[in-house]
């Protein structure tokens, strides 16, 4: 039995071609301009085995305000240009209604998509809607697919949060090359939970960002350190921990490291194209060096001396244990060295360097999409 087909439902105006800012109609050849990077990325995406479906609202097409004869010359030139780069659509779905019509065929409604719904030939859960508007992500939700929003990251996050659609979007970016990377390698996300008699922990991690982060471990200084991963690694990170802090901090910190390491290992997936290594930095009078290798082998080295028993609500002895537990769970080499006078700065410098090391090592090189290993396996 053949495998169900995956589909890319791709918006037209604002996604493949630039949408005119005044009348929103590409009704002449002079108005036809492609979104930067779209043709190159789409030529690569066309080789990945997805069915390509163009899905577009064209307000009032065929009426006096938008005659057919003004639409098709530019549309056909667009199709011919894409076809010249190996990009051909299996289907074109065009809704001609006006917004006020509330037509069932108008995106984000699914009236145009009946042939794909409840059809075992198609795997909508593994399919994507690519567009530049919140309604495209809403369409993804309605289809049971995932969305990719072509917007600057901060703007896109705000738009989706206001619409309550954050969970339905796999990627927010204004770079078509990142869309190609995601579709080739898959989403780099993980959701890991761990419950014992001592702790109840949930971690959600997205290595490519794109969503809001929230950290609550019950230890404020520990929260502050984990928040460095959000800001300096660029990851989306949600951590919720309920631990036996009435006993002490040990189980909360150790188990959080284990779950975070497991999430990192899962989110890296195939490791195709990752840089693998990274990082050191100064923080005021302190120097922190974090060497990391996601090569699959485990080794840990710690060259840090603390002169205070606690910083905030966390015993300083637990930071070595945190990083050792992370290295074991993430299956990586992790070597950490730091020196300085201020213990707060020293610890924060370590976490910032650790976060930058994660960012560097997990980043993907789309022009060298292979395993970073002479052995051919990680």
C-alpha cells in the first residue's frame, strides 16, 4: 500500500510574489515581483516529494473591479517562471469571493480543500500551510496540518499570540531559506515529561524558536539561569517543575537537567547539517569557556571553583551536578571552565557561554546538509 502523500499548501500574494500595498491586486506584468529567496527555496523544496498546492484568495476576481484578463497574464508569467526552475503545482485553488461574502471556500475556511479532507491518500498531519497571514495559520489548524508564517519573528509571534494560534505554527521566519531547511530536516522540537516521587517535570523545546517561553522551577535564581538559554541560544523553552523543595534543591535541579538533556537529544534528531561545536565569552571580570560536542559520546569536565555556598536560592555545588546530568542525558561532550571574582557573574557567564555553545552547535548549515562527521554517523 503506498504511503499517504504530504502536501504543501502555499499562499500566493505576499508569500511567493509581493502583494501590492495599495490595491492588493497583481493585475499587470509591471506589478509582478517575487518575494526574495522564494524561487531558490521552492526549487529545492520541489525535490522533497511534497505535492504542491497553490491556495489563494483573489478578492472579486472576474468582476469589474478585477477582470480575468488583468489577472491571467501576470499569473501565467509567474507560473512559467517557477516552472523554469522545476516548480510545478499539482493543483491551484483560487477563491474569488469578497471577505464580506463569508464564503465557505474562502481561506481560512476549508471549502476549497474537500478533496484532501478525510482522504487516506493524504497525510495532513505531516503537511504544511505556508503563508504570510494569520489566516494561513488558522487554515493549517482547520486542515489538521502545521503552519509556516512568512513574517519577521517578533512580529509573527505577536500576531499568533493575539490570535491564539501559536501552537499551530512550526516556524516563523522572513527567510525562505529557513523554510527549506525545516522542510528538509523536519521540525526540531521535543516535549519530554518525567514524574517521580521527588519531581514532576515538563519540558518543551524548539531549537528554531518561534514561540513564547516560560520557566518555573520553584527556584528563582535557577529560573534566571535557564532563561539565558532562551535569550542567548535563541531556543523556545518551556520548563515547569514541581519538586520536593521542602527536602532540598538537589532533586529539582538534577531532574530538570536530565529532562532538558533528553529534550535536546530528541530535538536534534538526525543532526543533519548541525555545526556540532562551540563557545566562550567574558562577563565583566569573569571568563567562561564552554566546549560542547554533540557527537553522541559522553564526557564531562568541570574546572570551576566557587567561594560561596549559595547564590540566591541555589547551592553553588549543584551547578556542576546540573551540567553533568545534562551531558549524560544529551549524550554530548561538555567541558566547562570559568574564573572570576563575583560568583553571580561567574555562574551567569557559564550559562551564557553554555547557551551560546548550544546555539552554535545546534545551528544548521543549509549549504552543507550532511552529518558533521568523517565516520558518517553520530
